[in-house]
C-alpha cells in the first residue's frame, strides 16, 4: 500500500482529526494523493451532526464507486462521527466500504492497512484517548489546529456529539505546549485550540485559563484562537486574558446561542437563559469593546412557537452578531430531542431560517461597516480566491480582508507576514483594504 486519499466533512475537530490520521498513515510510509483514482486507501472523515451531511456521504460513496469501477481496487474506510453513529450498518448500505473507524479508533489504522479481512469495524469510545504524542501532518494552511480536549458532557438535547465522541477528556498541558512548539518550529504563527467545549478544558485541576496563560508565553506564535467555547464556562478570568493579550489572543469569540427563547433553551438543556446570555455579552464588551462575537443558531426545535422564534430574533437584534451559522433542526438518533415531536413543519423551518439569515446579513454589514476607515492588523494567508493580483488575510477578529499584492512601497506582500492596513469598504462577509 503506497498512496492514500482523504476527504474531510463536518467541523474543525474533524479537520484536526484528519491531520492526525494523515500523520499516522505517513508514519506507516504512505504518501498522500489528491487523485482518488490512484489511491490504495480512500478515507472519508464524516459528520453526523445533521441528516444532510450524512446523506451527502452516501451519495459521495455512490460516486466514488462509479469512478473506481474502471480502475484499481482500493481499501475504503468511513471514519469519524458517521462511523460511530452507524457502525456496521454502513457495510449493508454500501458494499464498497471495507472498514469503519470511530473518532477514538484511529490508532487502529496501521493494523487496518495490513489486514486482509473484508470488513473491519472499531467503534469503541475511550475515556482517555486524546492522541497524545501523535503529531498531526499538516500539508498547508495558515493555521495549526491544536486539539486540547475531546468529547462532550453537556448533553444538549438536540445533539449527537456526546454519542459519537464520548466523554470529555483533556490533553496534558505539557502535551499541548509541545505540540504548539512543534507547529511553531514548522513555521505556523497562528494556532487554534480545539475542543467540543474548548473552555471546559480540565487537566488534573488545571483549567482553560491556566493553559492559555502558558500558551501566550510562546513568542513564535503571533495569534491564538479557540473554538468552540460553551457560554456556561466563559469566566471573567478568560475575559481578562483577552483584554491583556490582545491582539495575540484573538478578539473573537464564537458563542453558540442556539435559541433566544428561555422555553427552548430549557428544552435544549443549554443551562443558560436569555438574560444570562445577554449579560455575558455585555460583560464581554466591557472587557474587550471590539470583540467580534459569532454564533450558532437552530430554528424549528421541537415545540418552538412563533413567539419563541421572535425572542431569538430579539436577542440577535440586541447582540448584532458578526456572523452566524444557522441551521434547521434535524432530529438525531440517541439525543433526547429525538423522542420529542418534530412539530415545526419543514416549510415553517425554512421560513424562519430565511428570516434569520436576512437579519444576520444586516448585522454582518453593520459590524463590518464599523471597520471602514480603521487600521487593522492582518496575518497574510495567500492569494485571494478570485485573483492573483490580490491577497487575502485575516484580522484578529477573524474577518477576511482582501488587499492588493503590492504594498504602498512597491513591495510584494508575503504570505504568513503581519501587516497593518486601513479598511476602505466591505461587502458580504469580506473587508477590503488598500
Ligand atoms: N439539528 C440542527 N443543528 C444542530 N446542531 C447540532 N445539532 C443539531 C441538530 N440536531 C448545530 C448547533 C451546533 C452546530 C455545530 O450544529 O448549532 O452548535
Ligand atoms: Fe459533525 Fe459534530 Fe462530529 Fe464535528 S463532532 S464531525 S460537527 S457530528
């Protein structure tokens, strides 16, 4: 076996897991290919958070089957959350799949490469697996994902994650620092700390801010991000760190709201009320006035009335999120809400979602217009998608900025450098600088 091919779906955690998987495979002497047709091993790292991404995988497997029917006969694996969710069922639905590996089973890959068995399945969840000492293989990109904790103990009633990724567990502080140092030595100047509830980090009594206090000391790292925190665990200490270490500690917080209605929040088991959330936002803005706040929203949760939905819009209007990921509720097996009646019909869910998206667009524009005329610090990521005469980079607040390749002194701007520019306009989610 020489070449492997991997596709990654879902959240950043899956992106990071794919890098661990690549590291394991490359340690076994395999090299990565971007050509499916020439691979000896094909992996799909999958997501089960909603039904739609699952359907996408089944149709992708069908397409892969067609592409491969003429060529060679590679080993095909479904890994990640769908593997955990469907286990052996995947073989029944897709005859081309040879193995199924849940998110805690990637250390089995060397064994899988060597086996001649037709079907292999490993989906035990672990209480301890954090892939300590396994360094991820990163081919490109600006940002190094650093997984600091895995799993989830929050049990939001809509969510499958506690069942696909198991219980919360954290990597050692030394392990995290070592991985960061390793990334810095490979030229990464930006890191994103990752965890399903990143700020619930707890390693032998050391919490998330204890860890951050150590990380900020690394001089080679210029920007630190983290996703996703749970509002319940955002402490004053964390906000003080943001205040004291800006712009190195990015002035962006992703704070999933999910719903603005107390009834729905309770039914979702979110452990906060509308009042709670709004006072947290107020506190965040007291400590860090220019903090960009982004969120996740679900419309059409079981029992969500028109009034409940209005409450959500009310909170949105008050906070004016910078951006938001918005979803229609999708019933998920194992979750508590799965047993509740999915009583907001599809048409109504779509209507609420469109209304929410329209409102969010206004707020994104409002937030981005605040940047016009201001100077920002940008880490340069590379050429813009549209043109080789323009480059793109990101502000500490995670805004994408497009600017000319040539700077004001006639020099070509280089990737992975830090520059300062004045924003001149904004469109959609993008800022433009001269
Ligand atoms: N239906 C719709 N959206 C969901 N999410 C999680 N579970 C579901 C579900 N069953 C959304 C939440 C979460 C994001 C990653 O996906 O908003 O924050
Ligand atoms: Fe999808 Fe959630 Fe699994 Fe990430 S953790 S891949 S979002 S189901």
